[in-house]
């Protein structure tokens, strides 16, 4: 049972349609927000899932502030922050120049477009861990919507989940922003990060989810690698491995 976790940006990706009558296998792939949000009840429910691999997309600083001390699973840290900085700093620089809601949305699109490239060198070892039987897997970052959202979306596309279903799953992550607004801690967090307190509309644009953001990531994949297959090929996951991933993570009728 995941009654407490259901209030967070947590879900089992199992059950999504994956083409040719298949569905993503249940109880193998989970997504979540970061451990800073976890109560004792959340921790107990996570432990009961018998997760074997925690794929953590946060930076070292984020991990130090809120470690994954709830689990004995292998911690697979994909620190893509430095890779994102190498890809682009334009998004956050633009936000400081234009802290309006439009500037925030532009910053988010810029950063989403950079995430596929930042993820690329980490995908082969991640896939190899799954193929070696290190499942169930939990994928998370801090909010569970941006870095996690792009990685999960690309993986689901590879598994054959229709794009509209992938987007629908991504949009469910708005629960993180709703919980933040209820908690009232957003303004302070932005002040610490950016040195100024944005307007409520700007904060909403940055903490929420938007199909345009995810489309920016999809467009980057198409523009740079041609297709989702080409993207994973460039990551070192060849056709045979891609087929085995589908066999592992998709249940056929």
C-alpha cells in the first residue's frame, strides 16, 4: 500500500499502455520527489516496495542536504547538474534578466531542452543496471518533475508508450507545486537560490509543469539525434539492448 506516498509526486509507472497490446510492468518502475519530503510513513511504504536501485538525479549539494538514508538499495547517483551547466546556463541567466512569468517559462524551456544531452552519458550504466536485474527502480530528483520528468518521459517513449500518455503522466507531477504552495516555503527557497523573490505568477511557472517544457526536451532529441531510437543509440544502448529493455519492462498480453 502507498496511501501516504500517494499524496506526494510518487507513482508506479506500471500499467501504462506500451503498444502492441503491452503495458509497462507494474511494481518495477517508480518515480518520486526527493527524500526531503519523506515522513516516517512515506519511508515505511517505500521500504515495503523492496526497491533495489535508487536513481538519484540530484546534485551533490542536494544529496548532502537530504540524503537517501531511508534505504539499503544501491544508490545510483546521476549528478547531471554539471552536465547541464556544460550544455547551457542560458536559462537561469535569462531568468535573472527577465524575472517575469514569460521569462520563467523561457528559462524552463531552455533548461528542459538541455536535459536530454546532460542525461546521455549516464543512460548506458542505468540501462545496464536494469538489465542486470536491479529492479524495482525508483527514479527521483528534488521535485520529481523536471530532471525526473524528462528521464521518465524518454524511457517511456522507448518502451512504446504513446506520446500523449507520456505527457499525461508528466502533467500529474503538478502535485509537487500544489504541495509547495500549501506549505508556503516557495518564496524563501527562490530567494536563497536566485537572490530575489519572484512574483507569484513567476513562481507558479517555475514550480509547475507545462507541456511546452516537455516538448522542448522532445524537440531537442529530434533535432539532435533524429528520433528516440537514435538518442538511445547515441547513449550506447544498441538495438539488442533496447529490445531487451522492452522485454524486461513491458508485459505483453
